[in-house]
């Protein structure tokens, strides 16, 4: 029994040492950014609202094989286009909360410059104030997909700056018996540009 216990401990130590030797060095990043986003197409978000502006933050984990996973959270604000305020009954102050989960791949161009490609899933919470009803809000939820890219420049050590472009697809849940009206309020495509700061650790 003692020989078996000693052999088991020896084997366990060897496996642990081998795992540590081959351990993957996963790199973590956190981002903060400013965002400009324009809805595109023939839909309510594109025709009745001005472009969105806001801020966001996020992070990702990157493996030594240059594949990783990331998340982003953004708060974006807009205004209704003049004379279009009566959509849904006199609305103003549109706000869009956006949560993205994505897979990413990094290309190291040089020691100071990198490019990342991203593709993933998006969740949206869209709200708008009813101007003629105090404290009342119209709210929608939507989902979709996102694809994009990011150009990163290394400043010094763990500090980096980046510019990113992304396309987000928006699919809401507003119901209407007329499929054209339903599509007008439910479907949109967002094109966004962001500038940000990243810290790697």
C-alpha cells in the first residue's frame, strides 16, 4: 500500500510539473472607448433617429495561438429627427444599451502594431421617453450578430490605443399585422466607429 501511495504521489507530481511547463500564457485586456454609430437601411432607427454617440468598455482573453473571446458593453444616445417626434406617440431621448460577446483573432503585424478580427452575438435594450407622459418610457429588446475589426498600436508596455469598426445586425420583437410595418420597426443594421484605450495584463 505504501509503495502504491508513493508511486501515485510521484506520478501526480510529474503530471503537475509537465502541465506547468506547457501551461498556456493567456493574456487579458480591458478596454474603454468612445463610439459613434449610424443605423443604416429603410427602417425606423435609420429614418427617424439621428446617429448614436456614447461610450463603452469591455475586455478579452487571448491565448498564445492568437485566438480569444471578448465582451463589450456600450451606452449610446441619440435624438429624434425634427418633425419625426410623433413616432410611438411623441418620443424623445432615445437610448441604446448594447452587449456584445464575440470570438476574436489577432494578427501581429509588428511589435507595435496588431490587427484583430471579431465575430459574435449582440443583445440590445432600446428605450425612449414619452414626452407627453411624465416618466413613461417605451422599451424594446432585440438581438443580432456582429462582425468587425480593430487596429491596435502599442504605446508603452501594457498600454495600447486602438481604432475599431463594427457592423451590428438588429432584430427586434415589435409585432404588427402588416409585415412591412413590422420589418420597418424591427430590422436595422448599425455601422460603428470607436476610438479607445486598452490596458494589457
